[in-house]
C-alpha cells in the first residue's frame, strides 16, 4: 500500500502543497489547464532552487483587487465549475474548515462570514489545484509529521496578530495536527493548514516502508534552512488503508420523506463520507427512521447542526470509531466511440497493492451526459464504459 507523507519542517501554504504534489508526479499542465478555464488567473510552475534543494515553484497572476467573498458564494462558485464531484466536495470541505475557524474566531455564523485573504482568486486556485493533484495521485492514506508554524507576528486584514494566526491556530486545534514554532516568520498559512487538516492525519514518526518517490514544493520565504515542503511516497506491506472516522446517529419519528431526502443531499454536500436512513419502529409503535452518518471528526459538529436544523432532533449521538479500512483509489478515463463521435468517461478504480483491482465504476454524471446526447440508456453506457475499463486497467 502507498502512503503519502507530508513533512512540513518549513511550514506549508497552498502553493507549496500543490508544488510538492506536482513534484511528486501530479500533472501540473492538466491542473493549469483546468484552473485557467474556471478562474480569471494565469498559472506558472517550474523548478526553483531553495538553498540547494530543487523544488517546484507555483505562481499565479490574479486580479489586483477583489471584494471579499462569503463562504456560500465560494461554495456556489465551486459547484458551478464543472469539475469532478470528488474534487468539488474536497475543495468545498477545505473552505468549510476555514469557515468553521473564522466563525469561531469572530463569533459569527458561517452565513455572515466574508473571507478576505483566503477568499481571493489565488486562494481558490491553491485549494482547487491541490485537490486536483491529490486525486491525480490517487493516494488514500495521507499522513503529516508535526508542522513548523513559525513564530513572531503577521499582518492580517484584522491587524497585526501573533503566529500562528488565529484562523490557523483554530484549524490546528480542531484537526489535532501537531505543530511547533521555529523561525521568526509565518510558515503555516490558514489555507495550508486547512488543506492538511482535510487530507491528512498526524503522525509523529515516518511509517516503516520503502520510499518510492519524493517531492518538494517551494515557498516564498528565505530562511537559514530551505523553505520547501517535502513529501514522500512510501510503500508498505499493508493491504488496506485506514481512515479515522466517527459515526453520528439519531432517531426521528415525525419527519417526511421529502425532508429526509433533502437532508441526505445536504449531509453529503457538507463532508459526510456516507449517509444511511434506516426505517425503524419507535416508541408507542410509531414509524420512524434511524439516521447514521459516517464522517471525519472535523466535520462532525457541522453535520450534527445540519441534522438538527433539518429534522428538529434535539440530540445527536457521536459514536467514536478507531478507524475503518478502505481500498486505495485512483482515477482513470476511457473513450467510448458512439456514432463516430468519441466520448471521455471518468473511471474510479478501487485497488490494493497485494490483490490488484477490487472494483471499477464509471462516473455517473459522465455516463448520464453521454446518454442524454446519444439516446442510449444510461445503464448501457455504464456497462460499456466499465467493460472497456476492465480491459484497459486490469
């Protein structure tokens, strides 16, 4: 099994994370193509030497002045970009982590928040581009060594603040990622902290295994040590990845099917990994439902609030779970030619290092679009795409 390990000995920012993933093997040209098609931005990436260490340096030319964006505006924008649903959900979840932090700091509900630095176009590019790179690499087990956040003060839109900046500190607290301070400057940005909080869990040691590849992403600061983010690709003997989750659960007996359907969609849109709504017989023989949600812990409070808002439930049980086993996953594509017209369909491939491919599934939205254009039933498009994928990837 492959493990992606972040080693932020000189901090982390969104561009450093993206650069390190491109250095590790993500397709920078494809990321540039996607970002420039959805954002008013120009992306440049290339090699840069930082105190003798060659790293990938990512830069953006973005508008000089922009109004602050609300979290809901950012969410709506990302949902309208037309990117793959998994990347879309990851990007929204990263901004959700930033929004939760800002909400706690300023004592305002998320709906009233407006992002300044982290709502700018280059921040959107950092987050979306890093999410694309993570999915290109297809690694499900992501770990992070303790992060050097730096020390001193930083100038923000709210004035001069100590390091870690308040939003960064709140993200570190909520995520459980370990950090320390070295160097008289800000090394960990809120965007970098949110990306690491979403994708990685903390580790104090490098896991046993063989290092298959390394990557370096360049930062903008000049220190007594290289301002780079180092990443490792480690191969271990473990057959399955482990994903730390918690389970939210509640019983309801006076909620309509329409409300439950809307709740199902909202939970998945806001970071739930899985949702089950199970029919049940409640007290006094009333018909009801058990709602069960699997989520990463940093999404738990927000998802519990959504359940309460939508159902009127007064309490949500949290069931701690040590971990769940998950298959590694990567993305691919197949081309179907129908009536002399080629169509590209994304493919999800579940696999383990020791037993090869476990399952292949065609991206439903792509198949539905082809079905609409060609008039062929969507189940037939799915069958054709998956059959071709088995032949291509097995």
